[in-house]
């Protein structure tokens, strides 16, 4: 969780003045955690601080009630959560979008405790967690830390981008054989049209995660071969058990050991959800999020990554 500066800049560029509402502090039970935020502009909004009466009232007052405000979710808003939240509401335009790796703001002079948090973050090269410190709210700027390469812009590829692109911690690169293969590309997605996708595998970080689902079985095989030679954190392949049995045989003939071949997950998704593109995408997203939640180290140590 962090301050999505790129998302704020994009919203300001599209809508002019944009209000940002973020949960700065939670006491007791709350529908969302500290750092959860939404953007509000004239006629629309994106993101969520948990829905319900809290979000509705915060959106309605986004341009008139700035600064910190505290809300008792039960007595004040009639929500089932029994806790209280402090919101920070700020309004931005093209001249006021902040810069930096850690954003800290609050009343009066900056407390020494806040400065210590900022100094420690800069010295360690990593931002702190979102937190309130002596009346000031400190947020690390969001830097997507998980590289995901989606190979194929067909129906399933488009569904995956649709499901995964709103998740802020993913840096998504989308690859296919030509620009005409891509639909409208969401903000924050890097599209890479190339006539030889397998050669583009060398551009991916060695810890990247790959979802291979092109229009061609031969291209899928070439990408699996390239991924095994290049290294990866996770690789998933669309297809049936029969397709995977044939691929395993052909990859073995290309010189790959069974232990390495077995690191490729095929088929991807969750069979019980069905074969519709968005059903596959939801199943894959659930697997990726479960993996990340269970052990974040698996994203940076390729030998331990598995989506069994």
C-alpha cells in the first residue's frame, strides 16, 4: 500500500482538480486498512476506502472538507464495523501534485519523529509503511515491485489485463506480435508489440512472472523454451492437460530437465470456475495474489516460486 503518484497524475491530467481521500488511522474494526485511498473528481471517482456510508459521505464532501477528519463507523454512519477511522482529504491540480519517495504532511512544523522516519527511509533506500506520527501522516510512494509479463492480447490476455491492471503493486508488460493485436491499453500498462515475442523474453527481469497465452501453440512453446533458458519467478501456460503433456515432451527434447519443466504451471486458472476468459483471469489473479500473500519472498527468489 502506498501513495499512487502516477495514478494521481493521470487523474489530474484527465480531470483537472482531483481530491484524494486516504485512510490515515484506524482504531478497532474498519472495512479497509491504513493507506487505502480513493480519487474523486467532478462526475466520477476511482479506488475505494471500503464502500458504504463512509465512502459515500467522503466522496460528497471531498472538495469542501479537506484535512483530517475522524469518523465513528457505528454511531455516526450506521456501519457494522465497530471502529473509527481518520481520513485525510487533499485536493490536487497540475501545480500541486507532490514529488518524492515518501510523502509526509500535517499541521505546524515537522516533528523530529517524522524527520527521523524520513531520514531512515532515505538511508535504507526504502520507504516506511503508511502511518500517523505525532499528528502527521507519512506515506511511501507506490513503486510496483512485482513484474508481470502477459504474452498474448487475445480474449484471455485482455481479460487478465482487465482484472490485474487495477492492482497497484504490479508492473505489467503486455506482449504480442503487432500493434493491431492490442485493444485500448489501460493506463500503467506497457504494451510491447514485436514480431518475435520469444526474443523479447531477454528483456524481462529474471524474477519476473509470466503468463503465456498466445494465439499459437508454436509461439507458446517458443516462449516456454525462452523462459526456461532465461529464468523466471513464475511461468504459467494456458492449455489443457493434453497440451501440457506434449509440451513437456518437446521441452525435454530441447534439453530442459524435468525439474525445470515442472516449474511451469499448466493449465493456469481454476478449472472449477469455468473456461470463460474472465473466469480464467479471476482464477489466475487469485493464484497470484495468494502466492504473494503467503510468502512475498517467492517473488524475488525464483527457485522457491510455485503456484501448484
